[in-house]
C-alpha cells in the first residue's frame, strides 16, 4: 500500500515484520521461476525484558534486514478504509483532491492523515463511475512504524493494511479465480474479505474472535457471523453485478473451533473449508504452528506482489 521510503539496492523477496502486542513475527517470501511462494524464513520472537528495539535489531542482524525489502502492517484502529468516487483530475493531483473528499468521513483531522488509494474493481463491467478505496492512516501511527523499524536497522519499504494482506493470501487459493470469502480471527475480532482474481472487493471487521467462539455463547456468535457473511455476499452480488461466490475459506486458527465449519456450511449456500498453508506454500519443514495462529497477517503482507498489490 504505502511505499514510503526510497528504494535501496536490496536482496530479492519480501520480508514482513508483524509488530504484535508481546513480540515480533517475521515471515520471508521468495518466488522461483514458477511463481509459487517459498517461505524462506519464519520466526516469532517475544519482546521479553529486552524491549522492541533490541529484539528488532537482532532480527535485522540475523536475517540481513538492512538490505532486505521489508514491509509491516498497521493495526485496524490506526486507519480508515473508505470508498469514494474518483475525482476527475490528473493522476498527480488525485491524492490532493481526495483529501477534500474524505476529510469529513474520518474521525481525526485530515492534516494528521497519510492518504493512499487503490481502485474498487468492476466499474467497467457495471457501467458505474470509477471508485476508489482511500486509506487514511494516522500520521502518528505511520511515523511510529517508520521510526521503530528503521532505527532498529530494518529497511522498511512498505506499510500495508490487514485487508490487503488477507487479499494476498486469498490470491493463492484456486477458489479466488471465481471469488472467495476468507474469514480470519484473532483473540477478540475477525476479518472477512471478499476477493476475486487477486482483486479486493470488500471487507468487514467482526467483533467476534476465537475467545468468543470458545465460550458457551458460541452459538449466538456463530449466528452473527452467518448474518454478516450472508449480507456481504448479497451486497457483493448486487453492487458488482457478479455471479454468486460459493466458497468460504477459514484461516487455520479456526480449525479447532467446534462445529464452526459445519455450522457455516449448513447455514450458508457456500462450500466451507479451512485453509491449508502446506498446500499453498513451499517450506523446508512443517508449517510452524505460530504462523497458523497469529502470524497469518504477517505472512499475507510478505506475499505482496507488485503485479497484484496496490
């Protein structure tokens, strides 16, 4: 998304650094002649008593991140993702024009925002005016990531958002060619994305996470998920005049939630399955458990390709 820094001579591939509450997650992706992603490095390191700077500096030294092309992710509370009609201006004037359009749609002053954009797909097929997704990120959040990583010796090239990281994961799925819903969970929240052919169509943030789905109230939370998925599928069909999506893929962390797959399958007109990273990636050994539980967004960020990324 946000290519913030000037390019340096770097080693091939892309390394993502996920900044988690209690540690850093690293995922490094390279691609061979076939284009199939190879997970060349994957590690979680807790902050412990050393703190963020020391842990990140050691990661930089161990993996040569001063000369690697690196990316990281904003948290969903540090930006707004908005839809707006594209202004009829020259490309060089686009972001300036958009600042005026989105200034009343965000919950912080526009002067405190870093803005980036990418296209809403399907305008030509539906005959509607060109629309854009605008990402308005808080300057303080962007600068915090830049300062922390660069001062730790990490060559930060891109700051991305979880929605596009999940789009990158979805693009590896065969079902993405016809359209797929991907649903991932953290401890207390969820993220649903609808993508097709490597393009991001829409997303929904859910206030249901793994914790809620493991409680006695799980049936009520499952009903809320079903409702949100069905509403999003209906909106996708109507808004983009598209054929129905009939495939939903759950992130691996949902594998041990009792009855989740069967409940979704029984209440939605879609095929439901759990993502199998071993079938999507080349990796020298077994896929690390940490990657499936809390490293998925970081992996998605590392999967970014210029050909499909915005």
